[in-house]
């Protein structure tokens, strides 16, 4: 029996799960000792968009604005001014199979992200001036950065008071130029500031997708970030799975797994340079590591994997949960709640090594529901508190078992326990 495909075998009386690693490997590169998972690969339009989105910002920095996939045969190129060389390059890559629409814009997406980052840097002084921003969204078509004011705690509403909009707009106009940062008439709840799973900024939160290599067609491995931590050397960082990388690795974020898009606004997340930040999955050892980022916040993304404005939950502590219910929340699958903890000490096989002491979860109401998949490794597992805005850390996603589709989607999710992680000298922040 092909144990990788069927998911389990009985060996010397021990039921040992043989899951596929919860990571995404391209055909261009793979970690030594790991096997690429079966995949249909990116579509033609994604591949073409990936090539353009990866190369054009460097080749045409003053004229390339951004790229958007409209459907299976159409893309839109946002162009600053008119550059025949950019158009010639795009047309040569797209060929006759893909229709290209050119749209003139005032600023590139990178220009707008730079403005948004400056607003982030000025957040404390803006709050002192009475402008409390919950979220910023660069909008390349309008040529502005859309700012959403924070919903007042004393009067929850999705509509901002006209006076608040007027006052905030005047302050932002004076600081960044007229209309550069545009205040929106709706508000956002506190905690969602700039970031999403697809567009994360420092301080970094858990549940984002990260890659070993800079994105584009060269991406080789995708995993998820877990909880904010301080490691044994006192470095601030984020947890992830040990099998996702190696010592000295540089991690990048804002990347989509190749079954979605191959291009993204790449940002360096951090590196694993300290020996205390790296945990190799050897026999009976843990399978987790810390990416030293220098800037973290004790929050995790919730909601679906593709949400541009996901909920954000504050981590307020850690626990070892039994019974119902824990939430698994990898970047590829998104937030899946109402999962029973089936066990809190399980041995499973990761590659050629055994990892012991893992928790096991499956959906309480539907045991056949896929709750984790490739790309979720390292993502947070937590328990919601009564107010639903706070969570207790339970661990980080490691591997999956009982595959629905031959190795991509799993109905069982195994995770490193927070207690074992903290027992190694790593402090989960919250």
C-alpha cells in the first residue's frame, strides 16, 4: 500500500500517520530529503502574470504600476505615463494567448505602498492629533491610499461622523499632500491596520504566508507564520514549522502559493540566524523554528485564506486544550473552527523522521472536512475566548493526516503544543 497516499500504516503496534508535508513545493526547487507534492501547477495567465510581475518592477521602475488578472485570458497593466518599451515587453511575454489592457495611473503600487508605510511610521503622532487609523489600502486605480478610521469603542458603527472625516482629511492633506491619503466614510474595528494575509507589514502577525525565496517563478516553498515570540536569545520573531526551512535562511512574505498567483509585493520577513531559533525534526524532537523579525505583535489573522480584510485576534496567553474546541488557521486554508482535540501526544512521521508529542485535531461536526492543507505548516492553533477577539495559543500546525485528495488536503491536523514550544525556552507573546 502506498502509505503516503492512504495516510497511515500499522508498524510494530503503533499507529503512525504518514501525511504529506504541509508545504508547497514548486517543480523548480525542493528541500533535500523532501518530496514535491502533486499539483496541477499555476494556470497560463498566472504564469504570465508572475513573470511580468516579477521582472517589470526592476526593468521599468518609473513606468510599471501594477498588474491585475481579470480572468483566464485577460490581464490589466497599470502604467505610469506611456512607455513603449514596457508595452513591448508585456506584449512579448503575454503573446497571443492573453489579452492585455493598459490603464494609465498617476502612481505605481509601490509608490502608494511607500506612502502607506510612512503613515504607519507616523501613526503615534497622528493618533495624538486625533486621527486614529484602523486600516490603509493602496488603490492604484484612484492613485490614493484609502484610510479607514477606527470605529469608536463608545459608539460602534460602520459609518464615520462627517466631522471626523473632514478633520482627519485636513490633517492628512497637510502632512502627505492633498488627496494623497483619502479618508473613507466607513470605519474599521481596531486591530486591522494596513495588513492582511496577502499584504503584511511590520509589526508582523501570525497566519501569513511566507516563502524561502523571493517570489515570482522562483518560489520554492510556502508555509505559514505562527505566534509572535521571544526566543531563547531574546530575539523577537514569529514561529513556523522546522521542516519549512534551514539555519541562515531568509524568509519573505506577501506571497501567494503557486496555485493562485506567482507574483506578489515581496517583503523580507526575517532570517533564522541563531542556533536557538532553529529546531530540526529529528527522532522524537520538535518540528518548529523561529524566524527572527525584530518587529512582531501578539495577534493572528483569522477569516478565510483569501480575505483582503480579515479579522485579527489578540493572543492573551497559552494553554493545552482538551476536548472541544480549537481553531486551526493556516494561511492556505484559513480559519477552521469547532475542531475536537483528539489527542495531545501523538507520534507521526515527517519526511524520514519521527516527531512525538503532537496534538491532533479534527472537525467536531464533520470528521470528513478538510481542515488543513499544503502551505499551512507553522500556522497558529488557538482557542477563542468568550468575546471572540481574544485567543489562547495552543500550538503551531505541523502536518496533516487522512488525505481527501491524495496528499493535498487533510481531515486531521497535527500540531506542536504550545507547552512544548515554551518548554524549549521560547516565550509565546500575549
